[in-house]
C-alpha cells in the first residue's frame, strides 16, 4: 500500500522481490520514458521474467485519462491497461514510475477449508468455459471484436460521436471479426491467447503489421469501436497503431476515441481522417498545448471547442454502447459510481426502449450487483458462465473459506461493494444530479431506431433499491 505523496520531486520504483518484500528504489534513468522503452530497460536491470505495472508520460504529466499499464503474460509487452478513471495520474502523483515484481521463490499456499469441494466447483467453470460451442467459444475463437457486427446491426455501436446513426455496413465489414481474423492470418498474428496464466477463455490476441512486426496485444471491442466507428474510421491497421500509441504513453483508448470524435465533430479535424487523428495522438505524446488538453479528457476538450454533444457522465466518457438503443446500459452509465462504465453492468440488448421503465432500471441494478461481485472474483467472461449454474460460486466459497453459502449470499458481496462505492461518492460530493446521461440523449432521436433515453434521474433514483 502506497499512501500519501512524497515530499520531494524524486521518482521511485517499487520493487517486490522474490520473497514478497517491497521496497522503494530510485527511478534514476527511468522517469521520462514511455511504457514500452521503460519495460525493456527494467527487464535489462531486473530480469526478463519480471512483471511490471507502469505509467508513461501521460501519468507523469497528470493526464486525467492516463492509465496504469501491465505487462502481458504472453508477449511481455505493457499492453494490458487499467485505464478508466485516470489511475496513471494517481500513480504519477506519488512519483511512482513502476511496480516491478520478481518471480516468487516459493508459490504461496492457500489454506482451503475443503480443497476437494473447491476443486469440484472449479472444474465446473473449466468445463463450461472450454466446452465446444459453449458460452465462451466465440471469445476464444475471435475475441471481443466478434461483437462488432451484431452490435452494428442493432445500432448499439457509437457512430459519429454518438449520433445514434447505424454504422455503414460496408465499413463494418472492414473492422468486424472476419476482417480481424483475416488480418491475423495475413500478417502472422495470433488469437486464442490467455492474457494471464491459467485462463481457459483465451480471448486475447497479438496483432502484427503488414511486415509481420508486432504492433499490439490485444485489440478489444471497445478500442475498435471508439477509435473506429465513433470517428467514422474503418481501418484496423490504424486502430492497432493508435492502440499501441495509447498503451505506450499510457492513456485510455475509450476516452481517447471519444475525445478524437469530439474533435471531429468540432471540425478541428475531418471525420474519418486517420492521418489527422494520428497527429492528435502525437500531440498528446509530445505534450503540446492541445495535446495536454486532450490528456484531460473528452469533457475538457469538448467544452474548449464549444461542442454541445459531449458523451460523458461524472467527467468520464461513455464506452462503446449507444444508450438510446441499449437502455439498460444507459441506466448503468448514469448510475455507475465510476462514471460511464459498461463493465459495471453490461446488458447489450437492442430495443431497450420497448421495456417498461421499471424493468430497465431493475435489470441495471441487479446487473451492477452481479458485476460488482464479479470484480471481487474473476474476469467477467469467466463469471458470467459460472453464474449460470448457481451452485458453482457458493461451492468455491465453501471450499475456500468454509461455512454455508448460497448464490444470494455470494451476490451480497457485490451489493456491499456498491454500498461502499456510493458512500465514497457521497463523501466526495456526488449527488443524484450527477446520476444522469448527457442532455442530448434525452432530446435527440436516434436515427437508427427512433428512440430517445427517457429515464430521468428521479426515475433512476431507486436503481439499487
């Protein structure tokens, strides 16, 4: 645990050695580096098999859209991002450049209450997630990019800065799962990879350029949707390059894609112009005046440019779902304590406006409790199939800790988490007036469906009831 901020200006690295002991060491020669160069230099000093959590220049500069990057288990590159909410600037405020973790000398043992019971429940998860044509099949074979096509047809994917339009079908075919797999085949990329040891879903990938050279790992639905369709761009090679730039400097690809979309709407650069978009990314890297402004996120940039359609909640941009056509997620965007966050309770269903208000609100509340529980356990792509058999999670808990567990008792962990998060927000000054989507979603009809978002902050007041 790293508390408070340092009194001086020196940068540090936290080194966790093979015995689990942590200490701060000087970051001489490391501050000022972006993540890829930083990780290579750290591996040279501490060994090729280390794990690294780090910040690039974005975190050092206090960009509000900055991420903490984590080295990927397969590639070893700093391509996994804890990106939403500006965690990189928090780490930077402590002058902490990186956390370096050396392989443990001895594997930690866990004192299971009943190892056989735990293993029995654990095997059920493995069987579910590895089943042929099971709930995880498309994730293993393609990854989250598999969502692009279906979401495009349903009007769930953001287009032209959340205009509510349908994504052009021909452009969609250039960035969907089939196009992605063809790119991997042409350029020697790979899919079906785990992002961490032991994962049975394996939805990660490695994307190479036309010369077969590594670009990034891994491309995800949200990154493709926000840097692509949201900006009227249908070019996987550009999106992969932009993703690598974002990982290197350490910024959120979702927020960055939304920010570029706002710049396009303002007329600062043309819609669909990949070269101009890369120029904006370079400005963030170089720390120009406008680049630093972009680092403060979509809301700040949009207000500076005079844009009326600002897709943000609690200062954070919406992720890649159109809330007029996916209204349960719209409620989640409005009510999430973290700002607009789909992972707080995703339900990507079209025609959401056809449900009753009570159903939309109630489903969001229940999903948010489920996802808060998931965040205490495992990746949501393991948690969702595990929740389908309501004996699995209670079995894991009883096997690990003992006692009597029911599915409802497990979900209570999520409810308690939400209560703590909301109390934190209340202490920070957030009130019911902050639990609302941007005004244009209530007033502008989505051309793709004819829908508006018609749930007021008063309607949604009982989301967690």
